[in-house]
């Protein structure tokens, strides 16, 4: 099934699509470094390194079966100003324009959960109405990548559309109610450091914000948090590379300090002993990119590319399910391809 990947970044979604059986014909990405990274694993695709508003997609009408992509999420992210449609970075209308001009048999759109919540919800509903008006049967869900074998807690909104059937989402393969535990980030990384950590020391926060878990809350400087040694990592951020980079608690200080604060102790001062922030390579591994993939550009650009991307393994599980359904398959056909058995369920928030 011939596919175009819009707002492709370094190609996490495309890697998953291709593994699932889709043929990625072209990608659109404004950032040059991301396109250079993408070209390493999809050199045969047409690479549009330009503003999507300058591309006429009618040239692909009748030639493309499937449209995929994740429009920039800043207008809807809870970490931003949430201006929604009033934000100049809102590219949902461009995704809708591409959908209108190409008229594929089906599509997948990825974004942050904030698009379907509170302030942005009326705008999201209006977009769904317009998609439905183009003749698509829709389904959408907020899924967590950790539930599908990715060593990272990353919640993302997915919208599926098809002209012939209402596509369903695959059931979780990891976590409560399944045969497998969530994958631990440290289990995937291994005991030895990989790559070079950013030069941003981890310090105790002056005014700690305590939460039930030692690995949550804001009790250290910046947005980077200690990684739970027995579970998935927090979401890898596009702003990593400095104080927002998650870190490995080499000396297991986090549970001790958490217990100290919970007992009413005074905040500690200075740097956290043994704290090591994740390198570009380690962030890439947690995001499930191929280990031999080299990200183009500066270190800052590399962190941004990784943090902005859809984890390839996450993309694969969803794309594999969609591919089988679009080609007349069922959950019984899909079971041998995904472990454990994956049955189709309708997703919901």
C-alpha cells in the first residue's frame, strides 16, 4: 500500500509503517537535519524538505493508498500555551488539505492527547467532522507506548480513517491484563553507559514538589526525572539535551531522598551523586530507533528529532494492525505476527 508520511521528522512512523508492509513513497519535513536522518533509512523515497503549504498534493490523487503523519503538537501540548487554531504552528488544516487532495483509501494521524482535551476539544471535534464529511469512517484513541512493548511511557492520540470500514486499534501486549510486564528502560539500555551525557548536572530542587513515586514529581532541577529501574522511562522530550534530560540514578539516591522528604526532612542541597543524564544514543534506544541509525545535525537537533518522533516499534504495532484490516485480515490473521495474541478492539479515550 503506497504511503506518504507528512511532518515525518527523522522517520519513526515511516520505519514502523514499512516494517508493517506499507510502501512509503514520499515524506514531507521542514527541518533539514531530520530529512537527512530520514534519508539514511528511506533513501528511495521522495523527500520534500519544504514548507508543506507549498506542496500540491493533487499530483498524488489515485496514486497513494494511505496517508500518515503527525502535525506539530505545540499548539495542543499541555506543556505549551495551548493556543490551538490560533497558533501559527497549527498544521492540522494542512493535514486535512492533503487528505482532501490525495483522497487515499485510509489514513492515520498522530498527535498529543491534549488535542482531545478541554480547550482544544471543540477544534478536534470540528476536524473529525470534516474528515467524516470526506467519506471516512473514523476511530480514535489515546494509547500508551509502554503498553505495546516500548520502554517508555508515552501517551499519544491516534486517529484512524477508512472509506470502507471502521478500523480498530490493537489490544495492549504489555502491562496489566497481558502476559508480559512493561519493559524496563534500564533493562534495554544495559549496565554500561552508551554515548556521551550532556553537561547538565542534576541538583536537588530548592522547593521540591513531592509525589507518591520517587520517580515522579519535581524534586530535582529542570524537567528531567530519575528513571525507575523497574519500569518504563518517562516520555523522552524534544527539549532534552540539558536540564530536561531524564537521568539514571547510578547510586540509587531517588528512593532514599523520597523517603527522607516524605518523613518531613529538609530538602538536600547541591548535586545528586552518581546522577547521569541520558545521551542521544540512549534516548534513541528508548525510542526504539535502529541502533545503527546516526542522527544528523548538532547534538541539540539530534535530541529534538528523537523526542519529537513516534517510536518505530509503537508505529509498527498500530500499522501492522491497520495493514491487516485494510487487506481483509482479522485478529486471527494478526496473531502470529504479534506476541502475545492481539485482538482488535475499538479504541476510546
